[in-house]
């Protein structure tokens, strides 16, 4: 598990404006792992309380699968 600090309170107004104009906002982030065992890895984005962050127009939990060779 890797905790990512995302955003600052002063960004809320700008992101709210983007949601009003486009219906959503995009957020780009990354985490680094220096060594990973080969195989399928799943990345799940959750709030600090463990609830899933929802993504896309379908509002599905944000989960991504990576295959490391």
C-alpha cells in the first residue's frame, strides 16, 4: 500500500469550475516502485477510510491491472 497526498484545499475552486464546464476533472498522479515481482498487479484507488474512489461516467471503482514481465 502506498499513500499518495493528492491536492490542496486551494485547488477545490478550480476543479469545481472544470466540473461545471466539462462535467468532470482529470487528475494525473504516479507512484514509484523500484522493484516489483513479475506478474499481474492491481492498483485500486481508495479514500483514507478504504472506500473506493469512483472513476468514469459509469462511476465504477478505480482499479487498474498491470502486467509486469
